[in-house]
């Protein structure tokens, strides 16, 4: 199948071609081409990608935001399906205004400042406006690894980079499986169905994720196991199972919880 997105990036001179994003985009967008969508790109610059999206998704609204003023005449961006706004991706009021104007987005692409704080803040601000089954792309994630872009190449696991933000987000895919009775549901739990990592790009797919665990009930392995054993073996062994799962197993869980709590306090890791 011909990759039309590559052809359009070539035609408009977009550097997304050199970044090798075309195959990734094509794999997600080839089914969506003829739909009527709301698409938001953070970072307009010369409008090269905006023009490519405007041609590829000819039935869709293409919304671009940029911290700098964009001269629509000079950049050739005066088209029926292109809407450009000036403002910062991390300005909550500006983003709120964009959301109230367009309501829902099917696709969001972050090609803005690429600074960790901005990327994380705009994801948090914009995710609620992503429609169910919507896709959120974050480009140039390599800035996470470069201290000159506020990344951190020296602490790959615990620094507050956007790469670590998305790595931690993967736990939301499996939040039902976390056997910690003190676990509290987090903002993105049950709302994400897929997170894909590529070289310098992350793609998050929004959607309902409420499938129950086969091993855990209400974040407790012991409670689920107790009920399973009762169902399997009948109630004549109820006391035995109660002591085993509801008391001994729970004590072991609480012991490990406190060991890990102390470890977190000593290492200042939360
Ligand atoms: C890499 S360029 C965008 C290129 C464009 N998407 C393309 O592919 O042709 C990055 C753009 O992000 C804009 N930018 C930087 N910081 C921003 C911020 N905080 N909010 C919104 N846009 C920002 C810059 O002004 C610049 O135009």
C-alpha cells in the first residue's frame, strides 16, 4: 500500500519524514483518512505538517496551536479545514479555551516545545478532550534524555521526564492487577487501552479498560483466593481457608507493604 503520508510530507517539506515517523503515522491513519475528525497538532512553525494533515484528512478539521504568532498568508495556511491559534501548550486557560471551542479531538499530536514539563502538562490538560478510541502522539521524546532540553540522561528511572511519565502510565493499563489493598485508583486507570513506544515517539490510545482481573479482587489476592477456594471445596473448610487467606496471607501482604513503605521513605521515592 502506497504511504500517502510520506508523499505529503515530501511535498510540503516536513521534517517528520527525516524523523522516520511516516510509517508509524500511516499504520494508525490509513483506516481514518476519510473520516470526519477533529485533529489537533501542538507546534505549527511553517505549517508543513498542518498542510500535509489538511490534504490527507480532507474531511477533517485540522487545528494547530503555537506559542508564536503564525502568519497564515505567508505560510499558505488559509484553507477551509485549517484553524490556527496562538498560545502555549502549558497554559491551562488557553488550552481550556481550545477545548471549549472544539469540544473533542480524535487525534492529538504534540510537536511543540518537547520540554518535559510542557509535554506532561499538556497531556494532562488535553487527555480529557480526547474522544474514546482517540490517539495521542508525542514526538521527539529524545529530549527526555538530554539535559540541555531539561531531560535527564543520568537518572533514567526516577527523574521527572516525560519518558518516565509515559513509562509509569503503563501501570494504568494493568491497575486492576495491583495486589495492594491500599492502592487508590489513579487518574488514568481504566481510561487507556494501549501505549506504544517507538524510537523517539510514544502513542497513547484512549478507551475503556475495565476488564476484571482473574487473580485479584478489589486489589486483594487473598480475598479472591479465599472465595475461589470456598467455591471449589465447599464451606466445610471455611475456617481453615479464613485463617490461611484472610489472616496469614493478609499479614504477609501488610508486612511487605510496610517494608516497601520504609524503603520509599528512606530513598525518597514516591
Ligand atoms: C518542531 S516545530 C513544529 C513543526 C511542525 N509541527 C511540522 O512538523 O512542520 C515546534 C513548534 O512548537 C512551537 N512551540 C514551542 N514551545 C511551545 C509551547 N510551549 N506551546 C506551543 N507551541 C510551542 C514553536 O514555536 C515551533 O513553531
